[in-house]
C-alpha cells in the first residue's frame, strides 16, 4: 500500500464520460487527475448561425435531468441581449419552474444514488418492502419526486425540456384546478422531506477541507434566479461580470474546462448556497429544519447531501405560497427588436451556478456563445478532496483496494456531478 497507482475508468453520466488517476507514493498522494472525457459535444459551436429564438431549446439538450436549468439560463441570456424585462408573473413562474426542477432532481440523487450506500444496498429498488423503515423510504422517494414532477409540468409543461417558458414569457398558464392539485401533492409529500432531512443530518460520513464557496444569491429570498454572485470571502459580482472572477484552467488530461477562483479551487452547489444564504430560506423551512441548519456553514462535503434535502423543503414551502397567493392569467409574450448585443444568463442549477453567454447580430442570429456548467467548476475541488481522502485511507492497512474504491465513489457522489447516475461507476485498475 506504500506505492499505489489507481486508475478509475469510464465514470459515466458526466455529459460523456470521466476517469480518475491517483498516484500514492510512500503513503502520500502525489497526483490526482479527475478527467472529464468526451465532454465537448460542440453545443456552443452549434449555436452559431441559429436564430436566438431557438437557443433555449437547443441548449436544453446539453443535459437531460436538469435540462430546465439550461432553458432558464438560456432565456435569461437571450433576454439580456435583446433588452427584455420579464413581467412579475413571468418571474414567479420561472421561480416555480426552478423549484420543480430542484425538488425532483435532488430527490432523484438522494434516494436513488446516495440512499443505497447508507443502507448497504446496491440499488434503491433493493430496499425491503417488508421492512417498515425501508418501505417508508421507498414511498417517500417516489412521493417527493412525483410532487416535483407535477410542479414542473404545471408551470413548465414538462419536467424535462420544458415547453411553456420562452423568451419574453410563457406560452401557457396554470389553471386554478391544477394549482389546487399540485399544492395538495406538495403538502402531502412535505413530511417525507422532513424525514429525508433527518436521515442526512445523522449520516455517518464526513470529510472536512477548507475551500471557497460561490453561488448566485437573490436579493430578497433564497432561490435560484436573480441577484448577485457571492463568494465565501465576502466578494460579490454582477451577472455581466462573471468572466472577471472565474479563471479558466486548461487540464491537458481532460476535455472539460476547469475553473479556479483567485488561483484556488472552489465549490458550487447546494452546500455553497446554504452556507452563503441559509438566513434567506423560507420561514417554515428554517423552523422545521432548525436542527439541521445548525450544522451550516459547513466545510464537510457530505453535508452537500443534507443541503440538498433542505433545499427540497424550501422549494416545497415557497412553491405552496407562490401557488396559493397568486392568480395566473394569460399574458402576451414580450417582443423586442433585434440588435447586435451580448447577453448573460446566470442561474443556480441543482448542481451549482450555471453560466450562459450569447452573442448575436442585428438580425437575431447567434454568432458566438459560451456555457460554463457546475461540474466543470467543481472539477479541481473534487481532485483536492479525493487526494485528502485517499491519503487518509491508505494510513490504515485494513483498507482494501475495494474499500478505497468505494470511498472515492461516495465522495464523488456527494458532489452530485452529472456522472452520479451510475450506481457503481468506477472501474479501478490497480498496479
């Protein structure tokens, strides 16, 4: 165990694939390379020559599970370029769209990909229906995910690749009858979310390492759209200035664009959002999750899962208020003349801050663009954490190669990167 070369191949579901190499020499980690491979699928290149109206649907295809995040970011970037200011009703519907996405996406990750590790199972569907606790968890998982799906379909048309939100507004609007149904589903599933928070509050995994955090923080509430980009060292940036604080890092072994902040790794995602803005959570959420919130701010990466569970509760609580306190009426799509311009869209996707940039000419044709995704931003931070984890594990001769492999899996899963869809995604070659 003094000299180890670990090669982890074919980490799937990272918008392509990923691999990892870890070199340990004399009990010390000498090198960690987390490589996102087959990442460049030329979506930004394919933007060029398209009419700006086609961009949100086009960029939503970057990702299946969080496609609606790309829809929202692309719409914001396009409206910024054209000069459209959305109505208050549109802003509310977009907040609800993001709440639906966050609820269903976090539930998918926590129940289907993390929960089996807590209970020593290979898969969520291996839970025992005859065991009362596991039976409850099975139904809780599907109830929460279903409520998130229903909310997404109500306001966005579909839970993935939304059809209702467009540049300048929405094509369809929630009916009072459907609103009542969705509010009922959210209220019915809320106790399940409280149980989920308690499970991850007591989870036994921990890895603390000092790092920086960054997130888009709205001015008036906890959320995923609007506001300023805030860092854990007290700095803030406007949306249009996003490229001034992200430093592109070329990793020769990876096809993905990695990033640093002030020369160091940083973390985006639910943990960053709760660390930076927990006081802005919905009042009912703060009351119900008070014990869990005492753990934040946190530098424990496994608390990212707990932060996700808390965000589900916030999304439920705020969505219930927004749906019951607003009557939605049809309104026309806002139009604006085309102009040569640059537009920026910045939102909080489930996995972290998502940046979209579009450059268009005076005929509304896109001439250039850029997309920066959360997994790319977390790439360097993942490497740093894996190095700390492996160096600690190799101190104990009882830790087998299989044990180290599994612990690396759990750590990467805690970040909820796009590859986490694979239940056992690491193939390890030991030399």
